[in-house]
């Protein structure tokens, strides 16, 4: 067999150097690409052969195709002009950790499959819990501990299953059709999917209304009333998902009051801080998770705004046994002395799949190569840039800030002429389309209280003030062009 061997140290060295150079050049030129891919659906089918090659091709041929055919179909999440959704951070440290994880390529489902993978994950999650000042019950020394999931969607699913099984042990298996889940209408749709997978009846998923009076946070009174009504109807309230930093507007649910309600009703309380959890390493933002001591589980995504390449979603739980009882399997071929003697954690029992990657390496490297002070500065800088953008919007009477900025997301819209609200949606939709089709920046949207709203999320690793100012200029120019004929 000629050419590339399945694994050869010297070939790896040579080709991996070329790949690192390719990726480094990509980052050097990332601003040259349209942020939002401008291709049409199905574009790649016409550019690539309809079957795999029989004989090997060269790495250079592959690079040429990546440059000519793949990159045009990429939306550049790491571009400094990417202001859509929420950030998905990469970094030199995160990339190095990802490389090492790929290089070692272990499948760390149980302690014995690579002891370092399990133990480093426990240690790094404890470090992070201390940075967030989480209650001691979330640390691995006690009954709880932390685990890295793929995404916040997986995190909410596994805790929902743990909560479901815990309540069914108390109420009996036939109580499944009576179980009720609660969340606000701002909660991520991942909860709905978790309910579908977990067998919770769709009619027992309470989506509670929020409005601008609480800046779209869940009202404890509304929750209390819903729980009381359900208990009166013979149903069993068992799970609440609260959010710190909702997807639409970064609303922050009042954890302390909500936690007291769940505790008095024997419910599981999960806190989703996927985006905003990163900001809570800064003392001035930590108060947003006050009340987390009432929670049974807490989740944040290091891969959003914490310089850790996707995927790396951190979940802490107070009672690890609840997870293990819901998710554990123990086939003969996985039995070993350490597990049988209960001396170790086997993370396969804390998640949906069996196999798992060595994800703690990249988080460990991010924490060590940047350090807490630099990470805090990184977060603060993005929040300052969002404040700068918010001030620019506020100074232009054609626009309005729709809901107060809390972290690094600004929700705003172009005001319709003559207060014509029916026209407002079309106007802002057109503004979004024209701005994104320039390729110069990318922003996304949401709907709040029936209003179509633009979201400007600052958080890409390369974003500087000049990018924010340029983005605002583009928004103003396109707004002017839309309003001129009116």
C-alpha cells in the first residue's frame, strides 16, 4: 500500500503541520469571507463526485477542494463579524486540547478505560464549580459532582430522566401520565425535546407566559398558580427548568424564589445557564445565579463564551445517584474490579451514550493557559463592546432597544414609520435579510411580545470595537435605504 498509512508518526507530523498551517491561514484571512454562507441549497452535490475515490488522492488536492468548494458553504462562526445566535468560541488553548484529545483518541466510558480521563474531568469540574462559587454539594467530594455533556440539550435530558425516575419510584410507575414539567415561554426548545424523549405527555408540559414587566423572566406567582391548579387536578408537578440568560433576550429567572417553590412541592429544580454561566465567573455578575443553592442541577456551556472549542457542556448535580439510577447499565463485558468495588466514577452512567471523548483536556488547557483573570477580562471586554453597541442604538431615534441589556446581547429593532406595528415585522425582517446578504456581518432575530426583534450578540474571540462600529454603520445604511422610499 502506497501513500498515507492508517497511522504513522512521521506522516502524522508532516501532514498535521500542513493542516495547522491551513487552519492558521484560515484565521488570518477569516474576515475576507462572507460571514453568512451565500450558497444555495444543494450547491455541493454539483461540485463533488457522486462516489468515493477508489485510489488515494493527495492532501493538497483535498486542501484545494476545501478552499474552492467547502469554505464557500461555511458560515463563519469564528468571524469577528459574527453577531448571531450566541457565540461558539474557539481559542488556541481550546484547539490544542482538541488536538491532544483527537491524538490520544480514547473512549472513556468507565474509569478503567483511561483513569486520567475520568479523574481530570472530576478535578476540572470542581475547579470550575469553585470559580462560579457553586454550593459544596455540587463538588465531587460529596454526593454530587460535575460531568461534561455534549450540549445543554443533553444536560437537560439526563436530569429530566433522573427526576422522572426519582418521582416514579415514589409515586409508582403508572404515575407517568400525571407528571408535569414547568418552564417559561423563553426556555430553550431542548426542554420540549427532552420531554418527548422522556415520555412526558405533551399536555403536561406547562409553558408559562412571560412579558416585558419582568423583562421576560418567569414570575414566581405564575409558577405557583400553575402548580396549585395541577395539584388540584390530581396531577404531579415534578420538574422546573429555569434559565439564566435565555436564548431570545438573556432574561434571568429569579432562582431563589423559584427554588423555594420547587422545594416545598418536592420538585426537581434545574438551572440552565448555557450562555450566561460564563459571565458568572466575574464577581459583578455572580449575583445572577444567586439561589443556585436551591437547585438540584446546574448547567453551562464552556463552548459558548469560554474559549473552549465545541463541544463542552458542563453539568453539576447534587445527587449523582439519581443520574446513575436512571442511566446505569452494567453488562458483563464492562465489569471490572474498580467499578464493582464502587471505588470510582464511571461517567457512562451520567450520560446518554456509552462512549465519550477526553473533553476535559481542552477545558483544563483553557483554564491553565489563560488563567482566571484573563478569562474574566475576556468576558468583560465583550460586555463593554455590547454596551458600546447599545449606546449607539439608543442615540439613533429610528431604532429602539426592546429589552434591557444584561450581558453581551442587545435586542433592538427599527421603528416603523407612523407607529405602523403591522409593518414593523416586514421592515425588520427586510433589514435582517439585507444586512446578512451583504456578507459583511451576521445577526439573527427573535420575537418578544409579538415584536420581531434583531439580536446582536457580541462574543467571537476576534471581535474588537472596530467590528462593532462597522456593524452599526452597515445597519444604519441598510435602515436608511429601507426607510428612504417611505
